C-alpha cells in the first residue's frame, strides 16, 4: 500500500482465491437509491468472480424474506435480515437493529475475510464494533451527505453534531471509501482518515441511446423535434428540485412545446403535481423501463448540491443525454464543460439555467454533447471498480483500539 497524506491507494493485484466478503447496509436492492444501486453492481461483480458474499440488512417494508435476484443472477450467497424501523424523513427507508453479540457469534462460526459497512446507521455501528472485536478487517463507505441534508429538513442546527458523528463512525474503520476526489477533500476537512477514492461504473448495455421510444415520447405529448427535459431521482428537498423547476420554466418560456418528465418518487411529489399538473410524473421505474425513459429524453437536469456521486449522471450520459449539472460529485469527475455535458459552479444558479437554455436553443451543440457523453460513458466500466474494491478492502490492517483512539484525538485538535 502507498499513501499520500490521508488518501490511500491500493497497488497489489486483485486476489486470485475465493474470499468471504460481508456487506452491511441499511439499504439494499430492490430499494431504489444511489447506495442500493451501487451495492447491486458491487455484489453482482463480486459473486461473478466466485467470492462468497454475505449481506446484512434491515427488513424492508412490504417484503417477504428471500434473495433479490435479477435476470436469474443472485447478488449474494447468504443474507441476514434484521429488524427494520422507518428512517425519519425517509419513510420508505429503514435502519437496522441488531446486537453486536449476535454478529460476533455468527462471525466466530463463519469468519469473513473482510467486512464492508456501507451505511452509518445503528446496524453499521454494531457491525463495526463486532468486526473490530473479532479482529476482522472492516472498511466503511461514505455514500451519503447526511450532515448536509439536515439543513433541508429544518434541522441545520444538527449539522455539526452529524459531522462529529460521521468522523467518529468512519475513524473506527481501517479505511473509508469515497466516490470522488472532491469528497475525499470534504472528508479530510471533517477529520476522517484514511480514505481512498472508489468510484462508480455504469451499465452501458442497460442504459443506451437505442432504447429511445417514439411511442413513449408521444405519450408525453411531444412531437419529434420537441424537447424532453428529464429528471431522475428522489423527489425530495435535498435534491434542489426548486432549481430544476425554475430552470424548466425558463426553457418553456422560449420553447412552449417542451415537457418536463420527472422519474422517481418522494415527499415533494404531491406538492409538485398540484402546482404543475402539466408535468409528467412517471413515478418509480426499474430495469429496462427505466432505461427506456432515460433514452427517450433530450436534456437531463441534475440540480443536486448534496449528492456524494449521483449515479443518475452517468446513467444519463450512457443513455445519450445532454446533462446539465453543478461542478460537483459525478459531474466534477466525468463531465467536461461543453464537450460531453454542461456544468456550472456550485454557487452559480443562473449559470446552470443558462447552460440548459443553450442546449435547448442549439440543437447542434446538444447533439454533439449527447454523442460524446455516450462515448465517454463506455469507458466507465464496473469491472475496473470491482478490481479496485477488492484491492482496497482486502489489504487493510485491522484498526486496533489504540490506533482508533490516536486518530480520534487527532481529529479533535
């Protein structure tokens, strides 16, 4: 392993033997969100390589216990489903309740080679404690900016407390995986170390321009040359949807036949539908149906300023859409302005709107960007990300109690 500051890079080859890897997460497929989507591809990639993957997760709402599979492929070798309780503000998501002694007893009988904790809820805390006690290498993932979300739910006063909690949680693990270089800097500022960038791939076989559906566009009320402005994601305050609405209304002021298509669900849907009955609310879409909705759009708006990555950005690129985003998260890593997308500075809301208007006004520019976005997405291979994940989590020394205390004391200076 080589380290530069607090960023760790794996240099050893991926293991040639079959390993037992445990994934602990408070969200998992078939739930629809960025974390669940990432874990789907991670688990699928690991199982395809012959690794034994065990998943610990809370029971999801309205489910029967059983393996989630897709296209006949199972995502794991074994799962343990624990009690789940609704997450405040995210009623469809749950946090898990389990005892450290329960996990420790399981791991004494079937000890994994490594544990990866994807979420920092109660189940994650228990898993980290049990792994540390058992001497099992344990890594964590920084998937969600919960401390930044607090300001969107009238609880901004909790932001510092949530930052401190995140620092405590992640510094008890040997390594924290972050999705972008910018998030690596953010976590360093929070006092979280060591970290390593583990990015995301995109499934370019599923998300592809040839899945464009003229019949679906016709259902949306579009003629062949009309603009379909697309948003995919949770309909929630932290996604900055007011910015997306404002942007679309400016587009429609110049292009009256444009339509706004919102794919997803969330607490803002009812209010948005009441205020904008002419918008198309497509609801939650999965699999090939989701791919068809992506490919049938033209301009993709990603107004979020809180996402750690935003898988929808690369899915939109793979689908051949012209993405407008802020220079953050996935856009900061993968979009080159005016080449394969458009991006504005985080504080430049007017620039975001101007970029979208340029795309709507200049079909030649829009089509050039769409073609280049698809070409660049083809380079974002999940296989390379699975390789890196193996190297990183399987070459971490167990963080001892002494070292954990040392890191904690440094973070509080």
